[in-house]
C-alpha cells in the first residue's frame, strides 16, 4: 500500500501520527518554568493561581484581562497541580487543536492529501513548536483566528441556512478577544468577505445571523465587564491605557531592537518559521488569482495576504513596530501559509517550481554573504529538495517535506532542555570524581 493510499484510507491514523510528532517535539524540548515577574508566562501563571486562591483582581495591565490565557491554566492547575508541564499544557492543546482543525477542514473541502500536508507543515513549524512550550497568548489567539476564518468559510459555503456556524463564529471571536486583543486584526478580512458576498449577492442569511449574534456578543461582553468591574467599557479603557503608557519602555525596546532588524525583508529572512512557508506559498498566491472566490485556495490566499499587509504596516509604525519585531506576533500567518504551501506542494507545477528554485537560489547567495555558510546551507537544503522535485516523476511532494523535518530535528536538538539537563548532570558527576 502506498503512502498516499494509506493517507486516504486511514485519515485519522495519519492525523494522530502528525499530532504525536508535535507532542514528541514538545516533550524533547522540555517545558521550563517561567523565569520571574518580568516574564509574561509568570504573570499569566500568577493570575491562574490567584483565581484558584480566590484573590484575583483586575487592573489595566494586560495580564489579568486575558482570561482566555489564564482561566484554562487555572483549571489545569486544579486538576494536575503546577509544574512546567502543566503551565505549558494549554498552549500545547491550542497548538494540537490548530493542527487538527486545519486537517479536518481541508479533509472536507480539499481532500485528505492536502489536509495531511498542511497539518504536517503546522506541526513541524519551529515557531509553532517553540510557543507551545511557553504560556504566551499569541499561539492561543492564532488558534482562535484560524478557527474563526474556517468557520466563516464553512458556515457560508456549506451551512448557510443554519444559525449554528454564525453562533460558533461569535463564540470564537469572543474567546479570541478575551485571549488577546490582536484578534481584531481579523476585522478587515471579515469586512472583505462581507463586501464580496454583498457584491455577488450571496450568503445573505448567514450574514443576517452573524450581525444579530455580533450585537448580542458585544452586549454580553459589556455586561461581563460591568459585572466584573462596574464599568462596561473597562476593557476599552485598559487597552487605551496600554497603548498610551505601557506598551514599551526603553529597556524593552533596546532588548528587542538589539536582536531584530528594522528592515522587514531581512527580518523575514532571519525568521525561519515564516520565510520557507512564504516562499512555498507564492505559487498559490499567484494561481489563486485565476480561481473562483469560493475556492479554498483563493479564500485562504486573501486571508493570508490581508493579514500579511496589516503586519507589514504595523511593523513600520512607531512603538508598535518594535513590538511586532517579536516573531510571536506574526503567528496568525502560520496556518494560512501552511495551507497555501500544501496546495502548491501537493501538485508542484514545474513552472512554479522554477520560480521557487530561483527564489531559494537567490536566498542561498544572500544568506551566504549576510549570515555565513551554515545559514546558506539550510537554504541550500530547500533548494536541493526543490531541484530534486523538479526532475522526479513520482512522490515529488514528499521530497519537499524533508527540509522542514530536518529543520525541526535540528531545532529540537539545538534547544532541547533534556539535552542541557543531561549535560549538566554529566558535568556534575565528572566534577564529583
């Protein structure tokens, strides 16, 4: 039985193997405890403990307002106690749900093969793995973002006459907002989809449901904050306070700018979690222009492109631009770029492969002079896989997955806390001798 036949006959076994690969990377990297009060994960864990001990109180800081981060963690602490593994369990679960959601959605709309490729690309993404280890909101809110985008597509195209998808969409958006305010970056895409549907005179019933439940969701959020603080607009005031007075201090700005380039192209080249997916997505972006709006590829290309444009604009703004030099703020892109990359990899046309080969060749040369031979070697690995794929007639797509797996293996090996702990123990034993 071929691998492709296995994928079609055993889709959930295949999904399980992909999820196990992601979990194995998490275990090998070994979650560590938050560093201290200046560490964001420490603050979220602190609020989770405060909730358990009935001494939680809200203020204008972001940490006690991000209920979607610390409330699930408080439940985990109640059930399993507090340790580095339970502190990181909620991000891991959000990451696994992202992988599973991408797989299940594409299985229904594009087929099992593309679904498996996209899920694999999310599971082995080094950024996705890295932030499943720490209690930051960005991976969690990126899960809610892709869940909202896929629910919007499925609700409009497959289940328009039912109120369920519209209700689910609002629930996801509310949970996303309670996790991190950046869920509002979905706003322009939601507006774009609405405008296209109005122009094409489609899905009116779905949008009527959505509008009604959107109003209800806003009222419920205002009521929640009124009950909690006595001020229905408390969260809006807290966000305003954050943007005006608390967004950055001099030390934080310096720590970010010291290790990140202000040139966005160089920044993207440095961030390996994004650059390879972006290159493999370029053919899908181009080919989607020829397809109908209702196709999954065009829909995801529009979402990825609009999100990328927003992130690029924010990157070049004062203050917020420095914040968005931190790679975790770009995690919205991982799932849609994985879907677009899978679309290309599943049927790599030679014309577009030539384009990809040219880009990787240019990146090899650039990285050799910019960052040295080792970094150029990594890009050469992707270039080599693309060249092999160009000349192969069978199993071509699987060749393009190998560099992603090698990158993950090297990342895990280089950063494994198990390896560091074992080395430390070996050194202690040698010192005792």
